[in-house]
C-alpha cells in the first residue's frame, strides 16, 4: 500500500572515512528488499532500518553534484536521485508536484532512488498547500475523522494520499539510534519503527511485533508529510515511559500481536491530534464492512515497492473469518493452516493493501449512524505479500483483546471511557 520517506539527522560530520562511511550508511538504511511471502508488516530489523525526519524539513538527499551515481535510461545518461524528485517525464522535479513511481527501476543501488535526467536547477520539494480557517474543536468523544482535512487544503490527494489531519489518531513510533553497529561515534538517525493509534492522550495501541526488545521509543502524533513544516498545526512528539506486550504474544505466529505504550506526558488534543474509539469485547466488524487502513508503509512487497513521505490510506472490505482462512490456505500456508481467533481479515482491490512498514497501524471502520466517526477494529499484523488477488491482509481483531487493553490502561490509572463510544 504505502511508502515512507527516509530522512536522517547526522550526528557530526563524516570526515576521516569519507565516502566509505557514507556508503555504509546508505547500505544500512536502503537495502534491496527481497520479495515478501508470509511476513509481519514491519520495516525494522538488524539489517534494514527506515529513518524518519527528526529536524524538519531537513531530509537525507545526496547532493546532486557530489559523488553522483550515473545511470542509463532509454539510452540516455542520467543520475540516481530519490524517487520523489523524479517527475512523470523522468526529469528531476523542480516544482515539488508530488511523488512519482519509478517506471524504470534497476540502474540505481538504493530502492528509494530512480534514474532521472538533470534539470537546470533544483528547487523545493514542499507540497502545494493552501491555508484555510483553522478548525475549532467542537466534537466530543473519540473516533472523529476529518474527511476534508483541517486548517489547510492540499492540491495533490491522488494515489491514496490522506488530507492533512484526516485521521488524527494515527501516530508514528520512532527511535533514535546509531545507524552503524559497533560505531558509537557515528551518525545517529530517527528510525521509523511502525504505526500506532492514540487511544488516550497518554496511551498508544500498536502491534507487539514492531516494538519487542526496543527501548527509548518516541511517539509522533499529528504527523502528515515528513518533508515539510508548512502544516498549520505541528506534529507532537512524546517519549514512551513504559511498554506492555500481551503475555501470550507469539512472535513465530503473531498470535496476540498487541501492545500498549504509555507516554511520559500526554498529547495535547488538537485538530490534527485526537483519539480513536475501540470496539467492545467481541463486537467484531461485520463481513463486507468497508473500512480504512492508514500508514506510511510500502505500496507493494517487491523490489519496486516504495515507502511514502505522506500519510496514505486504503479502503478495504472486511472478510469473514472462515472465508479468510480458506483464502489463505490457497497460498504457501497450505490446506492445513488455521487462522487464529485473535485475527480478522480485510481485502481491497488488487494491489490495494497494507504492506511492509504498516505494522501496528490502525484499521478503522465507520460507526453506524454517526457520520465521520470511526472505531478501530483492527491492527495491521501480517500478510502474504501485499495486494495479492484473493488473499486478504491479516489484522489483530481488537474486539478480542479489548478486555486486556482495558485492564492494562486502568492498571496505569487511566480511564478506558476515553476510547469508549
């Protein structure tokens, strides 16, 4: 489904080892991915890290006139640049018209770079934004989406891009760490760990598989486009104080793939920051219900897959548990596969799905008879590749773990009524 812009904050300068160190950084962050089969939908591992922008709008974009990598496109000479700088004519984007998929992937080493022709000059990649009157917080309770956006209107909402503040409960979970193992004095980066949802100003719901064995996490709420600071409302970032993973989580099968993060200080509610509702115990989403998943992950699982700089969404349809199990049995999982009771499934059109990098992100379904209000029925967990025809994506069924969530939230002294509708 989605993609995410990779950005860095370098701690100090790369000097004595020169470009050798820089090449190591690039290889560490931008490895060539293998084709995804049955996998958790996360971007982070010991060998592959996706960095997010910490000091916006600084982005890791290699200078186009320094150590350029040459390539050949349609018999002509070009240079390798980040894919979002290359327009539909394969010329470096000087107007910032949005992101463009590579139609000629291959000549460049990084899976975030494409071969592009040189322009006469390079200008800003800031999106085209028009300000409008700020939205006043007039709605009470959880789960309110902003289908028209808040505070500003954007001119490019194609290919599943959300409007600014459309899903105010969406958060990014990040971590600052060294980008090269055994090199403590090397560059640090804010590494994107995965998605999550704000269910209380001080509590985030996410998938266990993306945060296991991780320390010093941060949560970013109100994020939208990682390239710009022109939003009328800025994102907010808080340190994670403690993490609770479901005691029955199985990292081999992803059973009970759920965790809650407790923040050191609460998020401030704002037009672009709000909490989502959760379903009551065993209040499962009905089959065929049309829901939305959101995230910054890949748009496909193959080597051509791209992450997104802008929060994206995909509409999917809930699939009955038995139907989903039967579909998954036609895949590499075989006829004997049994879909655990803690999972639910949803499927979009071919090529429309959650994917690598979306792990922990919310799947929200409309609350009946309440316009623009949603309940989080699922948490992105795993799948067979991404967007395979007839193969649904698999999500944690939040209704099956609602009692556990309540117990943990109340145990910290917080009220579960905040996310109850």
